[in-house]
C-alpha cells in the first residue's frame, strides 16, 4: 500500500512539473523576443562602434537560414536552443583580446545561459530533441559556428576577429528575432 501511495505522489509531482513547464513553453516566443532584444542591447553595450581598422577584414560566414524555416514551431525552438548554445560557447573562451565591457559580456553570457536552460526544459517537455538530432540542419548549424570558431583561432582571437564575430552574432540574433515574430 505504501509503495502505491509513493508512486502516486511521484506521478502527481511529474504531472505538475510538466504542466508548469508547458505553461512556460506556451509563452516562449514572447520571452525569446525579449531575450533577443536584451542580448542585442548587451552586444552593443559590450563594445564601441565597429572599429574602422577592422573594416577591411570583413568575412561572410553565411548563416544557414533554412535551419529556422521548418513548419513546426517546436523544431524552430530546438534550433534556437542549439544556436544559443553555440553563441554561449563562442563567447565563453579566449576573450582576453576582446576590448569589451566585462559586465555587459557577463550579463550577455548569463542571459544566454538562462535562455538555454528555459529552452531545454521546453524541448524535453515536447520530446522532440530526438527528431532534431537526426536532421541535416543540426550539421549546418555546427558547420556555421565551426567556421566562426576557426576564424577566431586563425586570427589568434585578436580584437578585430572578436568585433567581426560580435557583428555576426548581432545579425544572427536579428534573423532569429524575425523568425520568432512570424511564429
């Protein structure tokens, strides 16, 4: 009798947790728009205008836009979570030569991390991570961010390479924002 009662309690807790996270996931597009708006402001706050001496070093990374154009809102959510993870990873290493405001950088990292946590909860709730992992889109994203990472390494993480990366992440976030507004 005690085991059955304990099992019922566990089931009720799981049901409540799933319901709460589902409610949070329903408001995800609005929340993501706020996060992206905040992230863009923090990217601007991190550094000055794009340095003149870096203009000639411009590189085109070509964000794989098709990754964010699937039919299902849930698939877009998983893609955005993956993008945020890549951005967080890039902005978490070898930043010594980036002449940025440390507080704004830290806030940017925190906003990304919190959003990743939120999105992971929604992805697990919807149980679609499995489908995303089999898609070619995941490889396209990985390739895009590897190109950025290699560029930073090739340039020895110098100031200009970080400024170019910051500008690219701004374009990436603006594109995500456009997609979210259409959902």
